[in-house]
């Protein structure tokens, strides 16, 4: 429903690795921004436009009607988490269709493969209140800990300091931008959650408390 917030989860088919190198992650980041519009988008054309403008010392932006507000995200090797507010009717469905088809097309051409990249339709969980919103925010941004401690959710964190530092250095999520460390600031709309969590310091404390 328009105006409501959803936690979106999309997985590689059979938990297939959907990111194999840095360029794949960057392509997906770029896709998050570029596909968030009602207009048809050709990623290659958009990238060339931005490269031309960057060479002239300018940043290329254009007027757009966003389908969603991307509040938070995290890319894992075989799946993606997104926290989004729907800005228009069926905005999330339209956005996920464009993002999924665009990234899968890029991936299949690059790696000379055929067939589906993602496991069926994305999963969407409606976030109904502030408590759930904060829990989902933490869940998304602590997800990368499983890369260094696979069973931490069942057994707890063995080394909290190491886990905290790992999250602060994990590039493929919106967490750094919530700490006011510019990473991919154009991708997410953060004001709403920063106010809900009392700013960057509050976001950091909420994440650190979540892994205790």
C-alpha cells in the first residue's frame, strides 16, 4: 500500500552467489539508484552520462518520480535486504521488477549463464510500528556478521569488538551512511530513520546493543 514500509528479501535461486566480485556489487548499487523511477532506464546510457559529467567536474542528476524511498539496504553474497517505503501505487513491485530484470540481465551476460538468477518473487514484510521498524533496521545492518560468525544468531557473538568493527567497514550496506560516513549517500533517504533513532549516535548505539 502506498505510504507503507516493507522489508524486502530477495535470494539467489538455490542460494546461488549473486555477487562474485566488486564490480557486481557496484552494479547493483548503481541499479538501486537508477531504477528508482517511473521512466524506462538503460543503465549503460546512464553510466556514460555520469562519466561525462564527472569528467567535467559536475554531478549528473535529473528530475524523477521515484517509485520507492529506499530507507536501508544490505547486499550479502547470495541475497539482498531492502527497507523501503512505497511512494506510488505498486511502486515496490515495479521497482523490484526493474531491478531484478536489470541486474539478472547484466549478470547472465557477464557470466555467460541462462535462466533465473533470483529465487521466485521477492518476499515483502509489512512494517507496522516503530518497534518493528527499529528491529528491522538492526536486522538488516547486522546481517553481515554472519560472514565472520556464521552461527552468531543462535550462539551469540564471540567477539563483539571484532563484529562491531566489521560492520563499520562493510561497504555493501547503508550502515556507514547512517553513521555520517559517506558511502553511497544518494541511494537512501535517511532522515526519517535518523529522527526515529536519535541521529547517527543513536543508530550506532542501537546496532551495538542489538549484537550484545
